[in-house]
């Protein structure tokens, strides 16, 4: 039995899961949901959510606060006064599972951060390292926020899929960081963010130019510049 089998999904209740633009678009396509159905911005002044991995975005209504784009939480229907990931399906507690069981409703399309949990790359960027998971990372007085039932072991993870998940997470977060840099030059209202995201990601594939740049020239990401087409459209 895998470590997650039969779990009450404490991780899905405890953490604000950072997402990338690619995560958002993939979930929208797979579920038919809109951006506003499952995405939110989490204030992250102390960097506890970003952890030097996810980028921070700024918005005109609260310009001094850095935000992380993440999956939204909703109130638990089983455990009052607690919250959970919007996609967590809760099963009622029973004698075998006193905290119930949790099921991800978008497991096949879950964000890269979820796929990589609880690992990171080693210093070479080639091998996956298991990170220790604390017993609690949120209110310790709420049993449902308890995390993994035992320490993770290498055998709990697939040796092929895990490094690949980390590679995707690293790539997409790096790209999303460039998206954040562009956005933060001249932030628009939060209401304009989904359209901006679609505008940027729809331009990630380009035709081969007839006059290709010399190999020594730096590649410049072809993102829209604030004040150009997108700003005029969003205004």
C-alpha cells in the first residue's frame, strides 16, 4: 500500500499550493472550469508560500503586498472551522479511517508542485532528494491538518517520474518567474490577470524565423510588453 492510500489528505488541507500558468491552463482545459473557479492570490509577505521557488506578483489594490498565485481553499464540509483545497473530495470518517479519506478530483491534471511533493533536486539538478515532512505545518490542534502518517522512503516514489516532475516544475516556475517580472513592471488589476495569462501562454510556440539569430546571440523571451497590445485590450 502506498503512503497516500487511505490518507485523509492533510497536505491538501494544510498547504497553499502554488500554480504556474501552465498548471492553470491544463486544469481549465481538462475540467471546463474557468480561472475564477479554482485560482486565487495568496498574500505572502513572509515568503512562506513562495519558498524562493514560486514568483511573487503585485497588484494595484495592494501594491506593497507580494502575492503567490495558488489553488483556492474552501471550507471543509466534514470538519468545521477547517479549510481544504478546492479540488479535494472528502469521504466521511469511518472506524478504519477516523479522519476520513481524501481524493483529488483533478489528480491526472494536478499542479507540478503536487506531483513533485515532497522532493527537490540535489545540487547537481539530476537526482531527487526526499525532503522531511513535519507532523504538522498548520494548526496542530486540528487533527485533520496532520500530515503524512510515516516518513517517506525512496520506494514510495517512481524513480523515472519523480525527476521528470521536478524538471517540469523547475522549468515552468522559471518561465512563470519571467511572466511575473513582466507583470510587475506595470501591474494591472487582478481581474485582468486571466486574460494576460492567456495572452502570454498562447505565444509560447513560434515559427522558425527565416533570418535565424547567430548562436552567440541571447534568446529573448517573446512576451508582450506592458503598454502594448494587451494593456490596450485590458483597459
